[in-house]
C-alpha cells in the first residue's frame, strides 16, 4: 500500500494537462472580453455616425 501511495504521489502526468486547460481558459476569456469591448465600441460609433448623418441631412 505504501508503494502504491508513493507511486501515486510521484505521478505528475496530469499536471501538464491542467496547465494547458488553464492557459486555454485564459485565452478564451481574453478573446471574449476583447470581442465584447470591440462590439460595444463599434455599436456606439455607428450610433454616433447615424445621429451625425441624420442631423446634417436636415
């Protein structure tokens, strides 16, 4: 039993997988944040441009 526990505690094959999952989650979260920021600012810019165009047509 001691041998099994020692072998189990020394096995770190899954640690690399966990690292990649964390890195991937961070990249995906950053992508979502950037997409949200760009979308929001684009909608604001388009609304401002539409208002300016409408105001200059009168």
